C-alpha cells in the first residue's frame, strides 16, 4: 500500500513556480527603467553626471544594456545566475546614489524596492532559474 504524499511533499513539487514568478516580476520591474534609459540615454548620462557617478555616459549605457539584457534573460530563464550579478550591482549603485538619502520607505523614493530586487536576485543567484527556463535544459544536456 502506498502512503499518501504529505502536504510538504506536494508543495515541494511546486518549488520551481516561485523561481519563475520571481524572474517574471523582476523582468517586468526592469523593463520600465531600461526603456526609459534607452529613450533618452544622453539625458541619463547627464543625470548620472549630476549624481557624480564615474564615467556617466558609459555608465548610462552599461546600466541600460544590463537592464535590457536582464529583462530578456530573466524571461527566458537563460544565464540567470550570470545576469543576477550585474543586476545586483546596478541595484546597489541605485541605492547608494539615489535612494539611500530618502530612507527606507518606497513611498519616499527610499531603498525599499531596490533592496527587494537585490534579495530576489540573490535568490535566483543561489537557486538558479528552476526547471521552468532554458538554463535547466542546458544543464540537463551536460
């Protein structure tokens, strides 16, 4: 006679779903800022100069490419661990240069939301994209 699976066992079968949802929410969250940067990359460089970010125009392109590439790779579940690192760095820079002075609260343009992004990205860095993504199939082939 076979034992009925426990609630915890049934839940563990869903373990890849939260990783997919995290990837999709992050991709959506980075889509707007990436689009904004590409619409006026020179203006972003000017803003970065006001924030005293080194090499402001190069940094604007690096941030825009990182965010746009992040959107695509997160949606596909491709190279998720690799793209998580530059995206986390981008969020740390955003916290330091823009959000820190405003405190924690998101409503005050504080660092709450970028901190959540870092935590989500760190989760993806540790666990990978899960089985619902291209990375899983690439790893299985090896």
